[in-house]
């Protein structure tokens, strides 16, 4: 049986000289991130944060997102890059349920991110993660109300943990 280890990165740091490690990390992870996401080796910290209420458990966690591509990139490319990044973060955060928010401004080109609340790209994307991890996700969005002349609304979509 293999011994337990903290992470692949720790093994690489222990056994590969510093300059070669930079090359290995670049090959594995691409460009060097400006900051890293560190997680506990176990979910014991997440378990400590579980709040009990009426026999149900809630694990609160907050997330602040950032722009991934240059703002000069096409909106669809920006949206796809954001979805990819947030998907990776939500996968990591699967230990603890988390709310997530898309936030945009109400002027061009940001109004191109506006979408129908019921079946927009963000709604479809996040509903899969709510189901996958059995979590409730509250996602503020810029809603495009197609029924009422494409009026824009600041609203929030709530994804329940059960299918509807």
C-alpha cells in the first residue's frame, strides 16, 4: 500500500532541484500563477464549519472571481474562460458548498453578458454544479428580460440541490 502524501507539488519540491522544478512546474501547469490556491490535506476544517439547523447541514464558503482574458477579447471567449476557471474552482470547493457570483456592469460591452435568468448560459452552467455537489448556489446575474423588450435587470438565480 502506498504511503499517504500531502500533494504532488510537495513531492516534486522535495526531490527536484529548484531551477529544474521551475521547468517541471511550467510544463505541468503552464505559466506561473500569481497566487496559488491551497487546500487542507483533509476536509476537517470544512467539517468544523458545518452549521446545523433543523437537522440540515450548511457549509458556507465565499468566492470572489476575477477577469481571465483581456477585456478586449470577444465576450463569448471571456464567458467561456470564466466558466472554465469557475468550474475548476467549484470542483476544488466541492468539499464545502459555496455561493458564487458573476458580476458585470450595465454598459457595453458588459451588457453582452446579459442573459435570460431561466435558461441562460450561466444558469445552465451553474445548475450542473449545484446538482454535482448537492449544494445551493446563489448567482447574481445581469438578466436580459426578452419578454419585456430586452430590459436588463440585476437579479440572482438560486440553484437548489434537488432537481426541479
